C-alpha cells in the first residue's frame, strides 16, 4: 500500500512536470527579427572544428554558405589539411571559395582547434558549429536578431531536429534514429519551457551557437578556455559549450535560445548512438560538478527540488550540491515507472541506456574527459611521431646515460615541446601542481600512449636486434659560446663513439640513418669507420636524412613537414636501394610523396647546414637594419612587413630581436665557415663570419641603448634590472647559446644587479648557466620564482622571451610599474606589448628597431 501510494505520487509529479513543460514550450515565442537590422550575416565568422572525412563536411557546408556569412573557418588536423583543401576546391563553387579558410593544428583537440579559429576570425559575431549540422536559410538572421535587440545577451543557441527523418518512410527509420529524434525534441521543449517559466539561462549547445566576437577573442577567455582541468588533473578538450556558458554568466552576460532558429543534426542509425550518448553524458557529468553554484543553468524540469524553488520562491540553492543523488532518484523513478507499466521497446531501452547505465559509466570513466591524446630533443620528437604513425613497427630509443633514460620513462619528460606529451601520454600536458602530485605518487602513474616505443639503456641488445638505426647524437661546436673569434669545426667524439658501438654489435645487414648535424662527407667517413671496425658478417647501407625541426614548433613541423630529405649513394645501375624505400615507407603514412625528397648524399648533408645558415643570415640582416631604424626614426616592424611582401624575400624570420640562439643556427654557420676555409674559399668564410659578428653585437648594442637611459656609473650601483625569459626562444626550455646570458653579463658588467625569471626553465639550470658563463659576477644575479618578484624594485625590465605568461593578460603591469624605480624602462622586441597602454601605466617603453 505504501509503495503504491508513493508510486502514484511519482506518476502525478511526472504528469505535472510534463504538462508544465509542454505549456511553457507553447508559450515561448521566438524573438522577432528587426525590420532593418544593423547586424547582418556578412558580419559573421563561422568556425567549424573537425577531424572527420572532408567529403562528409560538404553537404552541411553548403547550407551554411546559403546563409551568406562573411567567412567560414574550418580547423582540422595537419594529417587532413591537404585532403581538406583539395576537397573544398573540388566541391565548393569558385565564387564561394574565397569565403572559406582551412587551417590546421598538429593533433586533434577541439578546444585548441576552436582557439586557432577564433584567433583567425574577423567577424563581429562568431558562430561555433559542428561539422554535421544543416542550417535553415534564415538561421543567421534569427540569431543576429537576438544579439541586436538584447545587448545583455552574449550567446544565442538554436533548436535542433534530426536531419531527414521526416522525408523517410517510418519503416526505414532505426530505433537509434528514433531515440535521437526524441532526445532532440525533448531538449527543445526543456530549454524553451525553462526560459518561459523564469528566464532560466541555458547551456549553449555545441552544435551551433552564436557569440559576440569580443567575448571569445578576449585573451583571458582564450587562456582559461585552453587551460581548464577536470579534478585539477585532466586537461579538458571537450565541454567547450559548457565552459563558455559559465564564462558568459560569470562575466555578467546572458544566454538565450532563439526558438525561431532551427538546425538539423545527423542521427546515427546504429549502435554508435550509444557511444555518442555516453560521450555527452560524460560532458554533462563534468558540467554538473562545475556548475553546482549556478543552479539557474541546470534544466530545472530534470530536478524537482529546483522546480519547487522556481515555482514557490524557496531558497533551496544548497540542494544543488546534491544534484548527483537527486539525478539518481530521477533515474530510478524513470526506470521503475517504465518497467511497472510494461512500456517496453525503444522507450525502456533509452531510459536504461541513457540514464542508469550512463550514470554508472560516467562515474567510473571520468578519465575519458582528459586530453586525447643524453637523447637530443629532435630524436625524441621524431621517434615519437614515427612510432605514432607506424603502430606495427617497434621503436627503441637507447642511450648510455641511465639517468636520462629513467627521466624519459618517468611521468615528467625532461624537455618541453608543445604537443610532445600529447603523443606520449593519454592525459597530455598537465598542470604543474598536478604534476607534483603525480611525481610524489599520490595519483598513480600516467598512462602511456605508444605501446610500440620503449626507452632503454641496454644499447647492446637493441642495436643487435635493430634493422634500421637512426643516429641523432649531439655534435657540438668546438666553440660553444661566442666568446672567441676563432671558428672551429664540430666535435664528432659522440658520433664516433656511436658508430664504433654499432660496428662492434652488428651482424647481418643494417640500415644506418645519419641525422646528426655534421660536415659534408660524414657518410663516407661513417662508411669507412664501420668497415674498419665491424665483423666480416656485417654490412651496412648509409643514408643521410637531416632533420629540419625548429624548437617550439617541432611537433607541428614534423607532422606537417615542408620536406623530408633522404640522401643516398645510388647503385651502379641507378636503382633505388631497398633501404631507401623502407625509410620512405616510415614517412608515407602522413607525408605526401612530393614532399619526400631523395637526392645524393653530399647534397643532403649540406642541405641542413645551408638551411640554418640562410635563416641565421636573415635574422642578422633584420637585426642590422633594426640599428638603422633606431638611428633614423624608422620602424623595423613596418620595414619587415613591406620587404616581406616581395615574394622574392617573404615574411619569414624578419622579426627584430636579441639575435639567434640555441644549439643549431650558430653551430651550423660556424660549420659552414670552417668548411669554406678548409676548401680555400676565404671570401665565402668571411661573408658568413659577418653573420656571426652581427648576431654577437646585437645584445651589446641593446645594452648600450639601455645604459643611455640610466645615470652615471656611481649612481647606478644599486640599480636593478629584470630579465623575463631565459630560454633562447618561446616554447622550448633550451638555454644553449641563449642571448639572455650575454644580456645578463653586459648588464652586470655595467654595475647593475639582475633578476632572472623564466616560467618554464628550471631554476637550477638557470643558476648553473649563470655560474658557468658569468663567473664571479653571478653573485650580482638572482633567479626568482615569479614575474612580480623579478620586477620588484627594478629600474629596467627586458622582455627577452615572449612566453604567453608575459605577453598575455596574466601580468598586472599597472601594479608592477608602481613597484619599480626610475626610469621604469621596459624593453622588448617590437609588437609584444601595447606601447600606448604601457606608457599610460608609467613605463618608458623601448622596442628593438624602433626609435
């Protein structure tokens, strides 16, 4: 009796809920479109992130083009960008192609794809759309009407229906399609009824939603959007619609559903619907945990406690903290109700899957929300990429340094390169605080992605078993820092040691791929060394395949290379050796054939040195012109832009700064100088020597410019300077030959004390470098832990490395300048900061290459 009464009470509640919901949906009318609107479709940028087959995007894309937006930006992965562009060129009319841009990022990640597109968008309104939605012809007019008539609304969502079901025979519609159609209908009713009842804010759908561009382009939004973590550990790559809804509401904006705007979504016709439902449920679960303080965002009809609060004005916000138990109660009611009434078929299947099983699943698989995902850095990056693209091939990375191997086998790899951890770990790049937890063992080990890749100090075993051996040992210049005018060759001791180890451990045939930077003729030297040291049973093919990776963008360079060079010694009959074909097969899964260049060994060996020398030449050229600009009043930024418009010059590497650093450019130019001298080409050597001299003088010239704003030697004894950023460039922790070292030494030598801060380079590495390069003068330097600490009491700030932490909205420059001493000098490369705003704060602003 008691159970029956309770049951019929639930049934009564269910009927009341449905009645109110249907009535609210009926009463909720669309907002009218202005007769003479100011906001028109040609002010809209449409952004579509996709990792699907490009051909599948074409039908939805045509419906979007029919709305006449200003532009459509498609962001896919590097592996698909070529196919995407060719598909668009083939299927989109020529007169429409100028409105479509196709961009790419190295790895699939929806939030990163959205950020890439948002940064490229130029419209006043940005519409985020899925790649499988079909628009009605007046959709943009409908959503723009809301944004124009209601200035307090920051985002507008749409109604959804299943695509194409109304035109098909009922017998052809699967149960899965019917479930999706019902879900979409209930969603439309839920949102509209909630909005009618009390103006409840809705979570903006990720299928299609329109936002004011000023919101999405806010640097604070983009930074938070791409650095959100679930449970303080897992970087979120989904839930973009929920995050943006929270952002809007927390910053005083409203959201709205325009019931007059309709989109049509593809309904999956098989059991993939279950997988999709599970994915959505995970997103909802994570949203609930983050939105519990914003009860007005949750669909109130799914929670009786919230409905009571809305209808009777009771303050039950406390109960929202128990949303999950209440949801379980609601699930139990739904299942018991259907089962009691014997209402079997699709309805009970939907309830059981989408409610009961899904809730258990999401509770047990929260890790599914995470981001999908010695040894020279270039070797690690290339081997990781090769392993990810060739799952049937096993890759062993070996080094005699056991501590280095242990670091690569740990949860914290010893280098920083954007995108590398995404390939190695299932949870991608994680926050520093979460990393400390992991390293102390509280959260367990991070899960690796590449089962076909191992790190080992057992060189003997792995060399013996290998068929192809990549050599990528370090070959430093015999002069490692620009303190000497003498130019020498490369130190080949590490390379020689590796070659002899291979020779002694080899039996049978092996392919040796030489990737280390080395002078021309190195493959012939390797061949002779192997022949002298290897047993008679061993044979070798020697291939030169230099890498052209730039630190900081190495993953993107490798996943979307402009060339892969393979140099070999052709057979007498001109046939291509099988070893070359085997090496090419490792790259063909993602590199097009026309970008795999085969050439002779000598050309391949010299290509890497020549490429880096030409890059260094351009950097020194623009830095020499920056001195002319400062003296004449010209702007090096304008100069670079104008010169770069000439296709014979191009815009690359024409940014003035402190000079080039790192392990490659200087070393390769020095190698070229040494080679020219050995060949008796003294005039060639002198030319490239000038490139080095211009680079070395740049830091000295910048220091002299700083000194011109400071008082005499005696007066500046107690003055301090801050160097922000120590790595030689952004997105790498490499400090080899960094120009920051020379800046520190020059400033300390002029009597200043120098604070150094880098957000990514470990403090101990900076301190060690300062001790080695500054000698006793390092006592006048301090390595600190924050931007604020570095700038406290300083008279000069030098923005050396343009880390996002320095150039974004995360630095309170107004507060920093208030804590500085005169003359409050701020110096950096051009374009890193808003000059007018910085001057308003009180800085004396200097930009390299500008007066």
